[in-house]
C-alpha cells in the first residue's frame, strides 16, 4: 500500500498570534479515511488549509503521493494538487442546477464524458433523480451529498472534509457520516476529516488523531482511544468518564475506594504513588447484591439505558450506565461494583 499523504514535522504560525503547530506529522495510506478530532482552536482546520495549499508552512514539508507540494518558500497552487474539499457550509452555486454543480470542476472533458461522470456520482450519493433541481430545493442532507459528489467529480488524490456535518441535526449527522464513509470506501478515496464531534469521527474514520494545542496526542482506532488513552487529555476528551483518586500498592494492585484492581500493564506508575484511575460509565456496574452503595445525584434517560451520576461515601463522583428498566430516584442509594476490563491510570 502506498502513502497518499505525508506531513513531515511542519511548523505554522499566524502572524501576531504565535505558533499554531510545531513539528506536526501525519500520514495516510491510499484508501484510508483519517480524522483530526479536537476542540475549537486546536489547529485542526489549519492543517487542512496547509494540505490544500491555502496556507504556507514555515518548516517541514507536505507530500502527496511522494511529491512535495509544500515546504518553506514553496507552495504548489491548490489547483495543481488534485485535492478535493467539502466545506462546512456546502458552498454550492445557487444559480446552477445540481448537475451543473457536480460537473463544475470537470474542465477539459467532453460533454458526453462529463454527463456520464455526473450521472455516476449522483447515483453513488443516492441523488440520481435530482440533476435538474437547484440547491434551494434540497434539504441539508441532500446538499451535503451534492457537495461530496462535486468534490469527488475530478477524481482527487485526496479528499478533505472540514466539519462537513456541523450544520445538520444530530440524527441526520450520524446517519450521513456512515453513508459518506460507505461512498468513500466504495470508490477507494483517501480522505481526511476534521471535526470536534467524536460520533462523526468514530463513524467515518479508520484512525483518529486527537489534537491538542497544535499536536496529535494520539493517532489510533476509536476503540483504543476510548479504552487505551495514552494521555490524560485523550482520556478526558474522548467518551465519558471520571478520574478517581487511587494508589498503586507494592503487590501489583491499584487500591481505590471501590476496591482493588490489577495493575495497569502499560502505565508508568510506582508502588505507593498517588494516581488517577480512569473509570468509564461501563466500568461501574449496578448490582443490588453489592455491599458497596452509592447515591444517585443525577440521571439521564437514553432509551435503552440510564446514565447515572453517583456520589460515593467519600464524596467522589462516578458515572454508571444502567439498563433503563432499573429506574432509580434521585437521592436513592444503589449497589455498585467495579468491572474494569481496561485499567488506565495516570500519575497524579
């Protein structure tokens, strides 16, 4: 498998605002869908702009299929990069039909070939009968599909998606994320998505990079980001959970107010060291027979489950996912126990 995108130790500054990125690196293989996930201001959209050729880097280099497209003093024009972009606001031309929007970038192509490519893409995105409509006649989800088809029309080497679903409602956003992934995979398209929404990231991407202050804290599968975070930031940003105070003992165990756990095999902690233990809601199990009790201080109904916020006897708070037929009242004491498959802890 060949490398489609390689970013090597790039530096970038906005004049007067200090460094945005220092030594940022990333690579994508042909056909891979990657995602940069992080809070606003972490630099993820700036990475896309540098890849697209809209910003000049101050150090390092960017390569597309082994060809340097950016380095200090050199920026290949965006139109020479064969990079497609799907924008947050769709950016469709309101005066053009759907078919004309999709075919807009197909210059130097015969009318017959352009019409065939447009028809192929409209069918691929489930909009085969919409060619004569105008953007104002489409729903938000339909406009996003047309924006995707337009970006794919010239057969880009790389597709960039900048918060592509943020203007859509939550249910449509999650469904469209899965559909877009299926479309990109069927075409073998290499893509890089930028989002602050982890549901989008996990639905679409093969691997996700959690960004913080212009750097990737962890590049990994969604499963590992959730169950095996390598930094406190990733542990806090991905999923839900709490960091509970605990202590590593001399017998390869971790002592907590909820009981003792086996030692975390990959954590750099020493016997007697105060640590913070990551507990996800699925690590704290409701058990009526348990002698360990916690008080319900908040609950959120999620259909099949309740997410309970529970206060322990020492005042610490944990979260617990409980099947929704266990409908406990605020203030009620319920039995709990730990069932931790992935022990993750950090020095405190």
